[in-house]
C-alpha cells in the first residue's frame, strides 16, 4: 500500500480530515522509516505520543495509531500529556527509539484556512465542506519533510518490558470475565478489582 492510501485510510478511520491527523500519519511513517521497522501488527513496537488531552490537536494520535500500528487497544502506546505534536517510537527487542516532532512552520497557514476558521467558530469538523477539509490535508501532506518534521537521532530507550499476561477467569464474586492480571486474591477467592475494594 502506498503512503497516500495509508493517509486516506487513516482519515477514514479518524472520521474527518484535519491537519493534526495528517501530521500524525507523516510522523508515524517517518518514524517507521528511520527505525527501519514495519508497522506493528502485534506489540513489537511501542509508542509514546505527547499530544495530551482537551485541545484541538488530539487528532494527531489517531494518525500515529493508524500509521504505526501502535494502538491503545493493543496497549503498545501511551500518552505523555505534554501538549506537543511529537511522538517517540521504540522497537522493543532492541530498545532503539526515535522521537519526531511536527514543526510549527505551517501554523499560520493552517490557522488561516477556511477549515480552521470554521472549527474556531464551532462547526463540527465532519460538517465542514470536503474541499475545505482537503485544503489543510494537502497543505500538511505535500509540504517538504524538512519543513515540517524535526527528526531526532536514533537513541537507546531505557525500557524494561513486562510480558503480556494471557488469559481470563471469572470473578468469584460478580461472575464477570476478568483478565488474570486484574484479579485480586482474597482468601481462597479470585475477585475483580471492583469486588476487591482495591483502587487497582
């Protein structure tokens, strides 16, 4: 699959077309290339996305997830909420890592776009005309890489990886299926966190 098709599939997954999700795809693809690794179908890669919560750039995280295969569902990505449009990708077997940030060079043009003007006025992103969505998509996608990506050097990440705990068991108290790692032992009973009374 070519990169443009990955982009369009990522935007479909995301639900609308915007600059931040495109930035996520570009950063994710560049990270894979720089580490010389393939998209993570399992958990061989791990990502740290710095975008955070409660602002208009969170879409960056969906572009990262789709392009790298590091997803919250697989548990091989986490948020480090710094409010930055930046991402670190780690190859777990070797602890080789790279951090890439999206540069601010296009921010004035992005802010002045019809799409962002309407977003600022309260329009839902998916209700803005397609051509106005595509204007910011193409602006970010077609910009020269050196203009928009700050690609760091590959470095050693000091990670210690805990293996996945496989399997589930029924909670002896509520009867709900619970992952083994989340069961708590109370006497001779195995119970879920909720039934145990513990916070975690």
